[in-house]
């Protein structure tokens, strides 16, 4: 019998400023309670937790979509400078500049997954085309929106995003075109899934921003967005679903400065 499908991870889906049923999230339902930071790895008391400040926490209830160890978690998390990564996709390159200062634990995890080739040969499973939410979501090797790396870690939420001009309530913030951010399944449930903002979007500031997309990457995103969303029998004109132009990350490559 097939295992029950885990809830998908996402950003909150928005149409205008109204909340649409469902959520733009990544795989993961109720997260296990984290053991305190500094718990010994392999403690019998619960899931393994790395001993450093990032406290990456194993999620036995949500096994990894592709085997990968817990990230390194040194006592001092690198928090200065930027790192370049290119997603080499079948639709063109997407260059990313990651910002250590904005989200040091997120970068440490993302680069760990790149190093272990977790993102290689994966598909970007979700494209949205709401008036105030236009993103491409990637990072799940299962391609379902419910897969992750078998661990989770804390949010590093942005505090300086301007209010979204489309939201008169002032609750939502502007995730501007070119933003790179983590998808999640609720507070402190970051894993491997991330989203690329193709056009200015309005979201509650509940998603860790950890970098930006270069001009070539935005051109690739524009081509993908122009292709639209694959219709289904239930929804012949969807605004949220699989991209009509399949997007496969062939390789994620970190660039080391010489």
C-alpha cells in the first residue's frame, strides 16, 4: 500500500490579497518537537540534533527524499560574504548569489545540499501565476512538493522588507522580483525546498530570504513563466501547478573564488 502523502510545503497562496485555500508550502506536516540545541547526536531521547547554533534536527517522521547526512554545524556559523551558485537547468542557467549575513544557517544547509548533489537531477514542481504571487518552487527530489532532506531547521526571517503595495492591510511584505527564499510547512520547518520570485510578490514575512537571482536567471524564469502552467482535467486554466515547460535542474554548481 502506498505511504500516505505528506502535506506539501509552500508559501501561502494568494490571489489579490485574499487567502486562497491551500498553502504554498514544502513537504512536512506537524514537525517533531526539537531536542534542545546541543543535545548529543544520536541521543535516545529523540531525533538527532547537531550541536552548533543552527541545531539541524532530524525528522524521522519525514524521511529524506534522497539520502543526505545532517549539515555541518560549527560553533561559529560563517556569516560574512556571498557565495555564487548556478542551477544548470534544461531551460537555461539560473545564477544565484547567496547572502551569508542574511541567513547563515540557511546558507550552510543549502551549500551542504549542493555539495552532496541533492539538487542534481531534480525538477521544479510548482509555478504560480496569481496577480500577487509569481514564483517557481524547486528543491524536492521526489517532484511532489512533499519531499525534503530528512532534517529541518529554524527560520531566519527578514525584518527589512517593505510593505507590499498591493496589500492595504499592511500585513504582507514585498518579496521583490529576483528574490531567493525558502519554502516551508510552518514556523521553523525549513528543509530543502526554495522558491525563485519571477515578479514582485506579496507574502507575509514568514519565509527566509537568503539570496538573489542574476539577470540570466531572471531571463530563464521569464521564459518558464511565459510557458504557463500545465492544464489538468480538473483545471484547464490553472494559476498554480506544474510548469507547462518542464524545469529540470541538471546540476547545482557552487563557484569557488580563486
